């Protein structure tokens, strides 16, 4: 079968709808999901509503620099989730420290670090991350420090995504959307074909280019 | 400078007088002679503590951190010097500690954010200070106990002192170190050096013949034929000898170093050419080129076991013990037999046989029991690590007649029929052996051994009826001992008495050698107590 003849393969509309729906639900776009449901007839499972709402709130708290609130709600949603995911718990607490430093609440930040973060310091893998965060104290303008990435929205998004995936996993839902998986597949297949057939036969997969048509 | 302090001392004018005096002052202080030290400082106008250090000390102890930093900045030439940055880091850390103890977080952060970057300490150190604020135990806010703070400042001074470059601070105990270096160098070049007694500073250290065995003190005549092997027990209290008269003998070393026959071990039908003491000295193994292996009890002289039996011709040429004194290994000159490991009850534990195991010339086990060294007919040495089964092979170019391992298990020597003794390291780092020569060996099996303080000597028999001694530092013999009238087959150096050596000869005697006469008789006064 020639890969260039992909235009001839048939795709079911229902499949496409469910892929889009799962993407929307994964990212808590519940209003859009409702909209899609009413237009296409794809069903939203009822009991998930509440879960999605709470998950949405938690993720937003992370993005809005309210990491402690996110932790509190997560513990309400799933008691032992953070205990079982120490790395994630640590990242969230560290975010709170960063928030305090940004808000120039240094005394509070130092206290928080001494009481809550310091115990993590006994485990080797957290030490470097702790040192990075503590270094922020040495700068009047944390945004101008070498550790500025800890303040960035990209980093917060990364932690939020991590938390999202972990919650989904905890409630036995897929932590990666089919959409993501499909794109990953295509990328890998393209790469493989390129290796097999030489550079020019199949250029690397680019979502952007594909969307252009 | 006054008093001609720019003068140079020493016969070659290499020593600076002011440095010499400062080192003397330091020595007086470190020995506890404060008054004398201070007096010398006064008389010579040279202070032990340099002006810069005195200033630094004052600033640290009074907590004047800005001045402190300024002094350090001046002392160190360049800001890329890591010791400079470490010193600054330590000082700033103490400064932060003190501010935090007072509860002054904003002042501390100010130092960290505004002052630290100006010093050029490097980002790493600044980040570390930030971490210290959170983690360091000393930063616990609490009572700003002035004693504690003084203590911390003193400790800081000690740490910073270690970082300050010369000549502002000189290393501690400098004079002692210099004198010791000179003494060690003298010991290094002392070829007869054989005891670890403290040396006298009154004269250059140089040992003489009286330190090593070089005179015959006793001749043991009891064997009725050529004596082929001799070995002291591990405790140095006994001696075992083996002869072509088909017997082995156990001798006792008495308190006055006289040697007395204890047991004659008779049972072998053929000449006995090899013995081996168990590590705990309670058992002795005897064997010969055309003989079986026998185990004897040392205390009673009774034969405990004969390994294999004569009919199958399990002739054993050499044997060795494992540290537990219950397992032993023996090698045969008959390739069929190979190498066999036994326990003292006569059970075979393990065997190495086959095409890879030719005739065994000699065999030894390292004192830690981890490796077995075998000399195969007749140019190959194999060192086998028993647990990892890793094997190292050394191929000599001439025929090897015997093998001996040093007491610390780090080296071994082999006698070659090309009249050379080769010394190899067990760790396998050397590409070439150390070579020793001077003795005669072409036809017979001649054996050598390590001996003396830290195994720094080698002794060997020789076909010219003399005993040869070498210091490991020199390839040529240190001493050649005459006395025997025929080939000296084997030597053994007492492991507990570095001044006692035994040699076995074809002239049917064993000679015991002791300290020689000193090169020049000398008396000197030892330290006398002054009341």
C-alpha cells in the first residue's frame, strides 16, 4: 500500500467527533463540549460533569498562581493522589514558593521553604530543583534572574498539564487524548519512512503544514 | 629591614633569613612556648601573624563585615580565584547568620541582593547563600547569644585562614614538616634501613650492617643430606627445613634467638623439597618432586594425613594454604594431576585439570586468600582471582624456578635460570618487572624471599654457595654472605624478626644469620631529662 494514497482511506464522522470531544473534555472545555454534543449528537457521560468542573478549577488555580488552592482542591477531589505522586506535589509546592517570592512576601516565602519544602531536601532528586527555587531569593527582580523560567506561564502550564494528567489517571481515565496519540503516531511514522527512504521522500510531519492543506 | 633580615642562610644561600625566623616563631607558638615566641618576635622584629592577617582577624571577631570583605578583596589578586570566592562566601554567610539571628530578614536579603553581586563571587556562591538562608542550621532565628556568635566568628576565622594565600598565612607546623621531609629523604636513601625506631636529629640518618642479618650466628647440623628448603613459621617462632634425606624438621627459636631441634618428621620415601606452614602455624605441609603431600601437626610432630596415595603417583611439587588454615591447594609436576584444593580432613574441594594446566613449577596463595599464583612449566605465571575467575598471565622469557609472595600480598618475586630475580606487582599495573641480579643460578632450583621492614629487602640463595641480599631500591646486591660450602638452595627471612635470616644448603647445613658488626662503633647521648 502506497502511503501517498491515503486520500482513498475512509474515515467515519463519528470517530472524528469522538476524538474532538475527548480532546475538549481532557482540557476541561466543558461549554464547548456541550455545544459539540448538541450539534453532533455525541453523548457526554453525565457523572463526568462534576469531575470536569472541579478539574477545570484546579488547573485554573495553577495557571493563576494559586498553587496552594490547587493543592487543597486536589486533596478534596482525590485524597491520596498527591501522596502517591510526590514529584507532582513537590512541583506544586515549589510553585507556591515562587508565587510568594514574586509577590515580594519574602519572610513568608522563607518560612514556607523552611517548614514545607526543606523536608524534600533529604531526597537527592529534589535537591537541584530546590536550589534553583531558593536562588530566586538572591534577586531583587526574580524576572531578571537566571531562574526566570520558574515564573513563566509556560512552566505553570507544564505543571498544570502534569496535574491534569495525574488526576485523569487517578480516576481511571486516559491521561493522553486520542488526538495527541494520533499526532504522535504520524510523527513517528513519518520519521521512520524518512529513515527508510531518504530525506526527500517524506518530509517530517508538521501539524502546521498539514492544517494549511 | 633591620638585623640584616634580607640575609640568606645555608651553605648555598637558598634560605631567606626572615622566613626562617618566622617559621621558628611559629614552631615556638605551636609547642606552647608563648613567652619565648613573643620574645623572639620582639628581638627579631618579625611577627608570626602578618599585618594583613592581624587586620582580618580584628574585623572578623568584631563583625565588621564591610571592612572584612575589603581586606579579603585586597589580599586576593584576582576575582577569578576560587579560594577568594570561597572566603568571601564564608564571610557573607556568617554575616547573614548574624542578621537572621537578630530577626532582620530584609537586611539579610539586602546583603544578598545588593552587596554580594558587587564582589564578583560568582553566581554559584550567591545561589548557595540563598539556599543557606533556608537550610543552614545556623540560620535558625533564636537568641542572639553573644557567646555563640563569638564562637561562630572564631570558627569562621579558622576556616578563612586555611584559604589565605602565602605568605600572609603560612601552613601550620611548617618547621616540623621541613625536618620530617629531610629525615624521610635520608631514610629513603638508607639502604640498610630495617627498623622503624625514631631517628636521631643529631646526625644524618644512615643505617649500617648491624641492621640486617649479615653474620652467621648459628649452624644447624642435623640433616644427613642436602637441605633443599627452609621456612620460618608466620609467628617467627619456628623454622621448618626439608632435605633430600627424606625428612623434614621443625626447629624452635628460643628467646635468646638460639635455634633448637624440636621434631624430625619421618615418613616420606623420597626427598622432601617443599614445606608450607599453615597461617595459624599449627600445621605443616611437606611434599617433594617425586613425593606425595603430607600434613603434620606442629606441636606433636605427628603425621595427620597423607593426600592421595603413593600408588597413583600423586606427586606434589608445591603447596599453599588459605587464610582459614583448613583449606590448602597443591600443584603437581605431573600434568595429569593438575592443581587440587583440599581440606585438612583429606576431602578434595576443587580441582583444575586439563590441557590448560601443564606442569606446575610453583604455587602460592596471596595472604588475603583471594588470588592464586601459579608458575607453569616453565615460563608462564598465571594469577587467578578465585572469586571473579579473572586471570592475568605474565610470560617470562627465561625458565622460572621458584615463586615467593611478599608479606603484604602486594608483590611477588620469581627466580629465573637466567640469573635474574624479577619482582612483579599483584595489582597488575606494571608493564615491566623490577630486576635484581648478582647471584649465580643456572642448573638448580634456587629460591628467594622477601624480608625486613615492610618487605624492603630480598634474599636469595645462589649456586656459588653464598647468600645474596638486595634492598629493593637497588638492582645490585647490598650484601653477599659467605659461609656455606656448597650451593645455597633456599632462604627464609624471619617475618617477626627483621634481623634474622635462615639459609639451606647442599652442604647439609642450615645457617642462621643475625645482625652484623656495625660499620663504625659509635655512642651518642640520648635525650637526657633536664630537671
